[in-house]
């Protein structure tokens, strides 16, 4: 895991000294103490209805980086209360193969939200990595969840601040307040774009989630994706793209995932097991790209350390501090995906 490798400097969005968790003067609404988090990949985040034991059991063995058990839109109102018990049982039993385990609760304005959090955390705190909070429209939503989690952790004797938060930005209000949302809690790990609700909120003329609305000449998602990414990175958070609903259209999914990865996103939701490989691949650097990134880091360390030079050339290309930062991001993603190196830096 990258966070444990002290030989390498932290990347910008890792939970580290560069994040709002530890940054002096950073705004922290909740009461949790500083808790550095190791970088965990979230290339593919699988949505699983929390009411379906069959889908949950199937999800255990799938090669996604994160699974989130949903209590929100994929669960009918009449099934929500019972789904909490199913989710608690599922988190607390069986083998999840090292995946990140999250639960999406209902949004803060619904009558279900507080019980979702209380029941799930009381029932499965030790087996839960993060809560996904949907339809976040301002920092108060996140502050509410942060404080409730702090109360629960304290009552349960669990380490304060261990359970993270992923905030979904999925309407006009949320996007307008995204900077304040990103700064709302040291528990935040990721901002997540929610294209379905976002399209509905803006009145986009499309019924296909994640696909471009017909008639628009540009990329309708460029602005929200970039806006969310900037807010996330300004606070050291991950940025995750939302779902692409046309399950059989792997080419469309690939276009969407590759585009988000190129922009800088860390991962994307998947709504079907058949989407996982495409998305994992899109968010994993190519082997030669990863190799080159590690080489740049080694060369840069040599030139700035041993030779005390700020800029140097590597294979005919100039490298400097900015190149190092770019290489850090690629190296982090490659290491998280367990890619192997084939080249080492040799001075001279
Ligand atoms: C996900 O929640 C979405 O609205 O796209
Ligand atoms: Mg949504």
C-alpha cells in the first residue's frame, strides 16, 4: 500500500500532511482528531442494492476496489428499514477480499438518514470504511454526519475519526457549494459526481445516465467534473466519477471512464459486474507510463539530492519539480494497482 511506503513522498490527494486533516489552520467542523489515512485505490466502486442478499453475496468475490451497499435510490421506500439489517449482516460476515466497504445512506433531508447511520454504525462500525452521503447541498450536511459519527464512535469505543465520508455532488446547489463542502470535515475522503441526479437537477435533455445529452455539441459533463476535481484536490481529496447506466455499452463506458481518468479522476462507479474490468483498466496507468513515472522520481531525487540541481534531463526530456508532481500521481496509482517496474535509474 502506498501510504506505508516512507521512501516515497505523499501524493497531493492522499490523506497526509498535505491534506486538510493535518494542515494547520484548516477548517474542521467536526470534532475528530487528526488521523492520517493511507491511500486506498478506488478505481471501481460497485453499487449494490442493500436490500438484495443475492447481489451482495455475488459482490464479495468481484475485483472492484470498493463496494458500497446502498440504502438510497436502489432500495424502495418500503424496503429501506429492513435493508439496514441486511447491510449490517453482510458487512459483519464473510470475506470481502480486502475491498473498501462503504454504505450509502439516505440524504440528510430524508426521514431515514439518521437511523441509517445509527443502525449501520452501531451494528457494523468495525467493518465499515466509509459512509457515502448522497445529495450533499452544502457543508452542513457533511458536518451533521461528521458529528453523528463522532458520537457513535465515542459511544462504541471505536477510534475517533476512522470512518470516512464520501460526499456525492449531484445537483446545482451541491456544485455551487462544492468548495465549502470539500472543506467541511477531516473525515472526507472523496467527492463523487452523481450524473443521474445532476442531469435531472439541471434539466438536461436526456434519459440516459452518464451519456451525453443529444443535441449538445460539447461535453456536457466537462464543467461539473472539472469543478468537482478542483474542489477535491484543493483539500487533498479523491475525485470519483458516477455511473454509466447503459450496461451493455462497454465502448461508451470506456469513453466515459478514460475521459475522467485523463482529467485526473481516481475512479468511477460501476453498476454491474461486467463494467468492473473496463473501469479498472481505465484508471490504471499503462505499464510504460508507470515505469517512466518511477524513473522520473528516482532521477529527480538523485539530481536534487546528490547533485543539488533543480532541473535535469532524463532520456532527452527536461525534468523539474513540476514533472516530479505529475510523476507522483502516476506512480501512486501504479503502485496501488500493484504494477511492477522494469527499469531503474542509473546516473551518468
Ligand atoms: C448517482 O447517485 C447519480 O445520481 O448519478
Ligand atoms: Mg444520485
